[in-house]
């Protein structure tokens, strides 16, 4: 009998059975009586990974130590901490078989973070007087969330992390110290839930938070076809417009800067890592501070300091509402090319202010100075550098403006100074509260107010509005030794100031520097200065070239005679492309002449006419050409027989501007060159080259002499001589017979024809010719000699033919008519 069954007992029975023998026998019988007995494998459960409000499961085992099937039932949680916890056993009731080990699932949810030490879960077993008791213990853990700040970019590391609760490490949300205006800068806030607790979170900026509907506004699609919406250019414009609309919506509160969490609230799941993009942008320079309040569940709010320093100029001559390029420079203001000593030229410029602050601009103009012995400039101001002025330009604060001064030493240091401006301010207060400012900056230019000038020197550009300034350029006076145009480069700096103290500084939130401590608005100025000059437009390619032929003086009917003069006219267009009127005279000499509005401005020059030319030039009419106006001038060349006679002058007596040229093909040309002078009122001149080329006829005989030999007296002999024209000009020629020897009453030599017109030689063709038949008739048995001269009416070089023949009475020199030699081919003399 088992010792564990104290209440059991054993009964023995004797059973007698009849035997043949009368001796009895015995059979032993045993029986065991048990009560239900169930126990726990472990009566204490300790939950190590227990979190607040999160169900935690554990496994418990019930063991039936008897052969009796037994029923069990779990009761309610007991203990003084039972009200803060919820326990659930599955299955809650059931039957244990004989000697069965049964596993159950315990699920406990703790609603407190106190350590659980007094929890008991009873289990009633049928047949047992006392219930089984399961002790539960554990330390519930709370929410654990880590916060990290990640800069924009895939290769950025997490600089700092804050873990709730218990571990504290300082976090800073820094958007940078050189953030350009109208630029979105992104950072990432990383929330990591290291617990299985699901919770809510909120992100909120204390002061510079943007409206929550910044992202909800949808951009309006342009009124274009759907096909154009798919092009890359339209998509790029839509993206730019969307970014601009987003920034305008963020900055609509007018504080100058805004911070926007793309997800301001949400649910952080168990063991979830959530990345929240945070955007910062500004439309006003300055240094901004704020706090980002991060609230997760019931944890204490985490305050993250936010910092952003913005640089740039919110004033531009372009509408910045339509651009997002932070590095876009102001366009160069060009005054084109101006006349030396001319009138002042003014440009009107409208300045737009995209910031929410009224900005005052004080203008100073500079001329570039690239001297190597100047590295830095030292500026000293007694009082404010840019005091407020009235409309007349007088300082309103006379007490501080009387002692204002500035100086620039030629050289302060031999050391190299960075090209970026480095400004240092030293301020000291005296008994009368005057301030002395010392500013050290890199040298780039020298103050110059006589070349470029900005008016007014002080202008206020309202917030979100615009103002107008005028920039004038006064052309310098160039010396007569300067032949080319001179470049005039300068720049104007608009130093920005804020007259509203609240806009300058809001303690703990923003601070904005001004004057020399903030980058000014720079306008680059560019112009050229040159002597007076008009744009000349010619109506022929290659300049004012006249191409003529001397034969142009020969009319269609040569019998009517030769023209004494032929005038050829070209047109010259003068245009004034500047903004000031030009006063000038047109000076030219014969054989050229000019005329405008039927007023002749020709001045003759020739042998013995120098005095006449000077008198005519002195009395030339002064013309005026207004800005952007033009004038048509008639330039003429007069061809006359007098000009053609110059070709016979010796080379050492040739007139200036006249040249005789001869090509390899034998063609001769007279070239007349001269300058048309435009004499301006400032005693400067402009030259327009003139050139006239006159093709001269060039005659040539096929031979220079003809010998008829011995001929029978009174029997005529004929020889053919060819007269050729080697030029591209027609020739009107005539034959002159010289004196023959011996001198007889009857002429022995004659020629036919004696005059005529010889056409011009075609291009790349043999020269045209005419046959001159020279007739010799001996009158006696003597030796005859004579000279034949061919002259042109256009002053051509004469051609001479020597003639010779011998007379004889000997009949053996009589030749039949059929034996006369035929003329040879003239092509061999070409």
C-alpha cells in the first residue's frame, strides 16, 4: 500500500472451496482506494518581457498524479495588484486524464508599471479540498522610443539620438548656417519604437510652424493640351510651379521663415521605425531659432532646438516669384556704346521685394580697381553707416551724421585676403552715446560717383511690393589718341537696412543683421565709350566701290561724239544707333561728291584747286541725325575725259589717290581712292573709304612694222594688219598717217578702214580684232617709209606701225593678182 494514500485500507477475504480432500485452500485478494490529486509543475511564473498594456503569454502545466480522471477550473486573479492586471488562462476549464500532463496558455496584461509581487491565480480541482494557487510576478516596462535627426542625403550619419525614457541625449535640428533664400532644405526625423506598444505621436513647431494645409493645396494645371502635359519641359515647369506654391503657402504667415513636418501626427506601431521629412525655407535673411515639440504617447514631450541661418538678398530686379534658383545673379545693366562727351544716359529699374519686411536700400557706386597693391579697405564711421535721410538727401539724425567719415588706406597688409568680404565691427560708446564703427573688407573697387550714379541714393522697398530707381551713366571724354572704344565697368551696391526694430530682432526667435554685416544687392554696370560714330550701311557688297569703263563715255551712236562727263551714284545709309543726336559735316573731293536732300556737298580737288577745296570745306553744310534715325546720302563719281588724261602723266607726276594698274593679261585700270569724312561737332572724324576703278581700253597691233619689199611702180600691194582690243572696254579708234619719205604729192601708203569701234574683250575669250588693210603703191623707183599711228578717243596708249616699200620699174616684180598672199590667222597675235 502506497504511503501517500493515508486514508486507504486493505481488506482480506478467505474463500473456501470444497475439495475431494477435506483440507481447505486460501486465495489472497488486494484492492487500492485513491482520492483525486492534481498539482502544478511550477507554482510560480515570472514574466520578464512584460510591457505596459501589451498582453504577455506564458505556458503553465497541470499534472494529474492519480489514476482518477479529474476536472479543473481556473478562477479570478487575486491579490492587491489584481485590479491593475488582466489574466486569462486558455482553456479556462477542462478534464485531466489519469496521470496526464496538460499545458495551458496564460495571457497577462499589466496596466501599471509597478513591479508585480502580489498576484495569485487559483485553480479549483474537483475532489480536492484546497485549490491550486499559481503565483505571478514580473516588472512591466513602459514605452521606449528613440528619436534621431538625419540630414538630407543617403550617406549622412545620425549625429545624435534621444531615447525615452531614462536615457537623455541632446538633440539639435540644424538646417545649416548658409541656407539660400527661397530654397527648401530637408531634414529627417527618425522615430524608432523599441517596444511592442503601439502609440500616437505629434510633431509641432512652437513659432515658425507652417499652416497644416501647405501640402494639401493642389497646383492648378495649365490650360494646355494633354499631349503637352507629357512633355519634359511642361513637367519641369509644373514641378517648379508646385515648389513655388508650396513655399508661398509655407511662408504665408509672414514671419520670414517656416518649418513644416510632412507628417505632423500619426500612429507609431510596435517596433516600427518611422521617417518624417521636415522642410525649412525662408524668404528673408537672418538667423532663426525655434523648438520642435515631439510628443509620443504618454511620454514627456521632447523639446528639440531648431536653428537655421539664411543668407541672400530678397530684393531683385526680376520677379523672384517665378524662379527658385538661389544662385541666379542679377542681369548686367548695359548702357550700350555711348559717344565720348555725350549726354547722360538713364535706365529705369524696378526692384521687387519678395520678403515680408520693408527694406531700406542705401546705394553706393564703385568702379573696378584691379591694383595689386590694395588688398583690403578700412572703413570708419562715426555714427550709423547709413543714417535715415529725407527726400532731399539730408540725414535726419544730424547729431550722428556730422562726424561721419570714412577712409580707405592704399595698403593695409602684405598678407593675402580672401576674395569674400570679411566685415568686422568695433563699437564703443562715449558719454554722448555716439558710436564709432570700423569695418574691414576685401578691396574690389573704388567709390566712383561721376561715371555711374543711382538715384535716389536711399530708397525703401515695401514688403511684397516694388520700388523704382534710376541708374545714369555719364560718358567720359576720350582723348584724340584713343582710337578704339573704351570699356567702362562698374557696379552699384545696395546696402540693406531694417528700420523696424521688431523685424531686426525678436529675442529667442530671430535676429537679422544689416548694413555691412549682410550681403548687399549688387548690380553690375557695363558700357562702352567711343568717339562719335554712325552706322554705315552700303548698298553694294565690298564697300563704296565704283566699277566703270572708260567706254561708258561713248554713246550708242559714236557719231554723235563722246560724252564730256558721266556721273555714277551709289547710296549710303547713315544710321544713328545711339540715344543722342549727331551733328556732322560730309567732306569729300572731286571726282567724288555727296549730296543729301538735293543739297550738294561736293568739294572739288585737282590741279590748281586746293584753295577752292578749302573754301568749300569751310562752308560745308552741317547735318544732324537724331537718335534712332537714318539718312540716305548720295555718293557720286564723275568720269570725264579730263580724268582719263591722267593716265598719260609720268609716274612721278601722278596725282594723289590715282593709280594705274595693269593685269597680267594686259588690261589697264585707273584706280581712284579717297575717304569720305564725317566730321562731328566734337572735332572727331569718321572715315568711309571710297574707291573707283575705271577699266581702260588697251589696243594692240598684230605687228609693229610692215615691209612691202620691192614692188613694181604703180602696182598696189596690200598687207593685212590686225588691230586687237585686249581690255574689257570698248574702244573708239582712228588711224593717223605720219609723214612719208620721200615727200611726194601722191601718197604711197594708205589704210582702210581709218576709224571704227572695237568691242570689249569677253571674259576668257580671244580678244576681238579688226583687219586693217594697208595699201602701198610705189610712184617711182625710190625707197618709201612712213609711220601709221592708231589712237583712241579715250586716251589709250597709241599703237605705231612702221611702213616700208621699194619701187622698181623692173617688170620681174610684176605680180599677178592671184598671187597676192592671203592674210594670216590673227589668233597668233592675241
